[in-house]
């Protein structure tokens, strides 16, 4: 049975440092608090993760990939028509990088990677994760029906989108 997120109170995600409105416990460890995007990325056996793909971004830090994806999702969901188009364009660009993962592993489906990891001994799992360095889960905006899973604390979508610019692709 896939894990379910347990909401907790904290200042920011321990992985990407995002000051999310809603944070979740990643594991039983008290201080391992993560945002929704990082939680899904670490739980590849969930229905939400299955809608995404593992994409190859060598040299990019996981937090940068997660934060770009989150910003693009917010724009695609709640932006004006220009922001929606740009958010969707960024997400399409990110998802195109699944081809590299498919070439290297013959798949980019999170469920298949989750199945392999679940069968491995914990020591072997660590080695497998190291081999996956550069692969990051990219999710479509449709995974997030509730913007409070994406937005920073104390900010609505309009305010957030007016504070930044997505890259032109």
C-alpha cells in the first residue's frame, strides 16, 4: 500500500527549502519535513507520482528542478493566459528530458523505479539512488488540484506570479 502524507508544522521543506503553506513528514524522523512536490518525488509508488516521469537534468540541483517545476505548475494552473502558456511550455520542456532517462534505463515511469527500489536491500537501494543522480520526477500541473500544496506561506497565486518570471523557452 502506498504511503499517505502526514501534515506537520514547520518553516520550510528540508529538501528544497521552500516555505510552503503545507508541509508533510517524509519519514518517521521528526525533522524530515518536506513540501508536497518533494514528498511525491520521494514516494514514487503513489498515484500522483505515476502521472509524472523521471527526467534527466544532469548538473542541476534537485531543489532547482523542484522549484522550477512548482513555479511552472502555479503559472499553468492560476496564471493569466500568458502565464498559463509559459508555465505549460516550461513543463513540456522539462518532460521532454524523459527521453534521456528512457535511453539509459528503458523507462521513465516512476512506478517501475519504485518497484525496483522496493525489492532492493537498503544498502543496494542507496547505490541505485546514486546511479539515478540527475534524474528528477517531473509532474504535470494536473497533479495539483489544491494550490495550497504549491504556494509559499502567506502568498496567493497572483502575488507569487507577480514576483518572478519563468524562463523563455
